[in-house]
C-alpha cells in the first residue's frame, strides 16, 4: 500500500517581507516560490517641458547611487499584506494611495491624481507585483521631502525624455524592471 502523497503548499520560511512556499510535485520534485507584498513606482512628468523626475537614491545592495522612479512597498510587512487580503483583493486602490504618499515622501511632490500605467508581474518562482502609476496632477510640496529614517534620496533631478531614455540604455537606472517600464512610457510620449 502506497503512502498518500502530500501536494498541499507549505510555508517553509516567513520573514517580515518574504515568505517561501514549497509545493511537492507528484514526481517527487518540489516547486518553490518566494512571495513578497506588492511594490509601487511613480512617474512624475512635466509634459509641457517634456521632462521627467528621477530620484537619485543611495542603495545599500548596490553600494552606490542609482537613479529611480520614486516608490516603495505598498505594505511594510507580510502581516499587513495578509490583513489587507483578508478584507479585499482590490490592490489597485491601496497601491494608488501608496504611490501618492511615496511622491511626497521621496520626491517632495504632492500628488493630486494618478493613473495606473502598468502592472508588472514576475514569473513563477517569485511573486512580486509592481504597480507603476503616472501622476496626472501634481505640485511641488511646500515642505519638501519626508524621508524615512535611513533613506538617502536626492529629489530635484529633472531630465528631458531623451536624457532619461539614454540613461536607461546606459544602465544608469539599475532597477531594470522599472527601467523597462519607464522606457515603454517614454516611447508612448514620442507618438
């Protein structure tokens, strides 16, 4: 008599931001995936001047500075994410709210309106959605940035669309998934 094979997913590690889930397969292999709460990025553009705001942020994992779109985590922990999912599965509203907050915190810009430009979903082994919004109505904040402890972010870096395009191609934006999305947005502005 054969032993019943377990096929239910099992959380084998849970940290503050990530959890690792293993699902046994019928052939004896184990499918493993990492799950992280969604992130958000914000495109802030001056359409008349054809310029875009990129923050310059010191990133510990790079041991250096990187140009980026303002953004961050939609939830500060998996516990907050789980609590949110237990009430609703409408992530766009929460992500839009966080995009507006990150605009103020990291870029010193008060965001009055946003529109979802793109939702980026990673592949099968890492689940980490990224919501990229475009600020449709914004103004410079009277009180500037409101950085979190430990953040080193320069905010007043305006580049022409062509300069941003060249920066992406030259690898000056090292968050490559976001760089590709920004490149797609820039291409749409040239039409």
